């Protein structure tokens, strides 16, 4: 996984990841990348695995934007697990 340098939690960071065997770039605010990494650690999965799962659900729901689906996943996870750190 590659990423651009970060400057603040609200700055956008673009990362290249592999989803289902193909490479794609995802842009998220740094704060979301940080929280996603924490969630993946908590779940015992890699970021690529987690995003692949999110992408599969997104495709089945016909949601057009992966970055938005990731943000919603993170917010739902925080609400469900009361993770506010």
C-alpha cells in the first residue's frame, strides 16, 4: 500500500490498494485512514481485506462511491462499538 504525505487529520490522503486482485486508489481524510487502521487491528484483518469486504457490500447495494462507503462503514463501526478514541 502506498500513500501520499499527510499534514493534518482533515487533509486528503490517497492510497493505492488491491481489491479483488486489481489495484485502485482511494482518497480519504487522514482521520478516516487512522480510524480504519484501528478498526482493522481490532478485527484482525488487513486494510485491503477490510476494504474488499466494504467494496463487496457496496457493489451489492449499488452504491457508487467506495470512499463514501468506507466513511459510512467507519461511522457505523464507531457507533456500534462505541469507539470514540
